[in-house]
């Protein structure tokens, strides 16, 4: 079952070309990947039906695709993937600043009234939208207690509504920035003061997806295996070699997960899974030599 879940997390992604990361400058992932986004996953431990209802009918991302125990929702080029946590999982929920790691998913919407009506129609409190620094948004928690920011942007482009931001609170901000800049190779953007969170964020972008880091206020507990970021790469072997060279913490070593799927699961400095996978071509079965024609008389 675990192998099926791990395989399901990457099915539906587009394979990308990524050379040895030791030679990879900042921004190269955006230049080489054929998928103009990253994908995210989260493991829930509460009422799964309500959690999936929240991301489907309530937020308006439609019906999920179920693959290997994973429920998949499409947000522009990105995929949100949700699966149930193990029975012994113990995560720190609470306020956004109560833990390190993935603390916030930010998404963009066109119609505030329609979004609010979907919340109340499903028995959820109406989001409390406010305008801060010229942006109208609301912070809400999903049924599993994880935070989501809803940004209202009327009359924006289709691409704007396909954006996804992954907010990570970092116990050691500089160490985390170095990880996403020099190991993963994301494009680092100028820092941004966030009036909603009251922090300075350090964004790293790949296409329509942004990973935004900010410093925690003092050491915070981490939630290993709660959430992660996904990349499909080719080949995966140099990434594993560089991870060993740099002593990157490992969740799952390089190995064949299912069929021709080769993966490695690595932790960032705050226990956020960075999952790299290569989908290798299926070997063609050898063809038997053609039989010699029967002799004629």
C-alpha cells in the first residue's frame, strides 16, 4: 500500500530534464523543467471526507482524481494531493506561528460572493475578508486544521487564478534559503513584507508556483512527513548523489518504488519533504525471432 501511495503522488506529472544539481545555478529548474509549476501534497489525520469536500466543492477545484490512495486537485498547472496520514502520526497544528515547515497554502479567486456562498452552503463559517496593503484576502483553516489564504482578484487573468504559493516557516531562515537556492535551484525573488502575517517573506519561484520562506519567532516544532513539494526529474541519480555529498536528511533513499518509477524523498531543514522522481521508459518486451517458413515440396 505504501508503495502505491508513493507512486500515486507522482502519476499525472510531466517529466522534466534536470542535470546534476552540483552544476545547477539559481533559476535552472524554471529553465529546464517542462512542467511550469511545482506540486504539493499534505497528509490529513481528521475527517477525510470533509477535507476533500473543502478542496473540491468549497474552494471550487472540482472533483478529485483518485490514484493509489491519493486525491488530486488541479490548480492551474499545479496539483494538490491529499492522503491520509499514518495511524501514529502526530502533527502540531494551532496558529500559523506555532510550528515550522509548511504552514500556509495561498490561492487566488475571482468572485468573493460565490466563494463565500460555497462556504456557508457546506456549513462552514463565511471567510472574514480584509484589505491589507491593497490586497483583499482571508485566512481560514481547512477541516484538518491547516491554514489556507484566499486572495480575491476580480478580473484577473486565467494565469493569475492558476497560481499557488507554499508558505514555509523556517527555524533557520538562511539555511532554508540556501537549500532552495543552491540545492533545488529555484529562482529567488526580492523579499516581500507581508502585512497579513506580519513577516518578511523570501520567495522562490518556479513558473506559477512560489515557495515563500519566513523566519519563525524562536525555535518551533517541525512536522516531518506532514507536507511536501514534488518535482519529476530526469535523471534522478545525480540528485541522490548530491544529497549524499551534502548530507541532506533522507526520508526515502533512491530506489525503485513501483514499476519504472525511481524516487528519492529528501527533507529540507525544517522537515518539509522535497520529493524527486524519474519515470523511466517501460522496457519493450523482446520479440521472438520470426519462424522460418516451412519447406515446400
